[in-house]
C-alpha cells in the first residue's frame, strides 16, 4: 500500500512539474501577426481646427494586433506627409488600450511643428504602430489620409529640463531647457558650464519625478542614474535621443568678445561669464569706438557676427559696431532653438 501511495505521489508531482514548466514557456508568436486596423478617424476626413475648440479630442480607435497570444503591446499613432511614405514619422500619442485621444490643441501643435501653415488646408497621412519588444518587428496599420487646417498659435516645442550644479540644481528653471524642434523625441540645445563640478541631470518635467543620469558614463541614460558630468569648461551642445535613451555632449566652447572696441583688441578675446538664473553668457566691460565679434576658445574656428545688425548672430557674420565709447553689458543667448542672439546695452 505504501509503495502504491508513493507511486501516486511521484506521479502527481511529475504532472505538476510538467504543468509548471509548460506555464514558464514563452508564448508562441504567430509567424505573421495580423497588423492593427485603424478605424477612426476615417480616411478622407476633413478637420478644421480652432482655438475655441482646443479642448475637443481627436479619437484614434483601432483593432489591436493579433500576435497569437494576449500581448502587452504599445500602440502609437503616427503622422507624416502622404508623399513621404513615413520616412520621417511623427509620434502623436501612445496607449496600451484599443483607443487613444489627442486634444485639438495638442494636435494643432504637432501639425505646426511638422511645418503645416496656419489657415491652410493640407493632406496628412496617419497610421497605427504596434510594438511589443525589440526582438519582434513593429506592425503597422494601413495608411489613411485626411485633410487638416491648423490655426495660428505660438509653437511650444517639447522640452527637457537640465538641473545641475551650474544652475543650482533647480529643475523648475524654465531657462535651462532643451527642445525637440521636430517633436520626434530628439532634443538639442546648449548647457553652459563655467565652473563647479560640471554635473547635471536630464528631467522630463520641472521636478524630480522622472530624471535620467548615466551610471556607466557611456552615453546611455538610466532613470535615477548617476549625475552626468561635463568635462571641461565652456558651452556644450547637448543632444538627447529620449526614445533610445542616449545622449551626446559636444566639445566645450569658451566664448569671449574680440575686436578693436574690446580691451584685448584683435589680439586676445575677453572672456564672458555665466548668469545662472537667466542661462546667459554675459560681460560688463568698457568698450571703445570700433567693432567687436564673439569667438570661442581664443580661435576663429567658431565665431559669430551680425550681418543684418538685428540682434541675431550668424556664424562668421559681420563685425558688430560700437559707435560710442563707454561701459556696456553684453549678453550671448543660446536658448532659442536654432538661433543665437545677443544684446549690447550701454550702462
């Protein structure tokens, strides 16, 4: 009897073990998963956006991808121009559910960032992308086209915040940010490190809720990682690919003023200092009558002048005139995406 009982127990254990092993097996993905189907908005839809209806929502409804098992996929609505064949897709919204919403206000911002003109009707292409992991190819719905007319409003680029030793570790400082001009999760801008430890972080919001560092100092971002450190002194170009969780820092450029109106003449640059609160390079200095320019690292490889004398600098641009001798406060501003500006104010 004891032998039979032992046999039953061993048999039962074998069944349990086989069942447990079966449950641990990875799910089998269909060799050709059925792609998502975009049901709304419908192809041929025409939409005229207005500021008054900014809170209204554009609903993206779709059938989920059939991977052959209940997959925890992420679905992303993407936009491009019809003729581009999604060579440069713009992500509009993401969700794990079977629909997602985007306010008209947010949609309008995306359209303007893509280059559509306010008040002018244009054709756009939309699709749904489904993603489960890097080892499985993304699946895409069929492309639909619709007509849209955006309205005029100040363009607000997506931004990342850069608290660090250089500005007092303040994530809420709206001056120390970088932007994604194409709204494509790639952010570019400049960070000024003219003293201190050179350490900083990259935050998604003006707080510490989601912040990134670099644990291995290898250019890869980790959430709550070690402080990133800028080596050297100067202005660094920072590029962040938030989707790939990577970043690059350019070589430091230490800016100064030069010219026959400056203390060093054309022989030596007079170095600028850093205003941490405003995120500006600045200098208060006595100038004579003559001209000046901005240049970096006491060399001419990187220099700015002003061809049109409009306060916007051009690389290698024309000399900036100083028509009256006196004490001046000069600023150099890299905050606006794609634009470097300056002020020259007599005190």
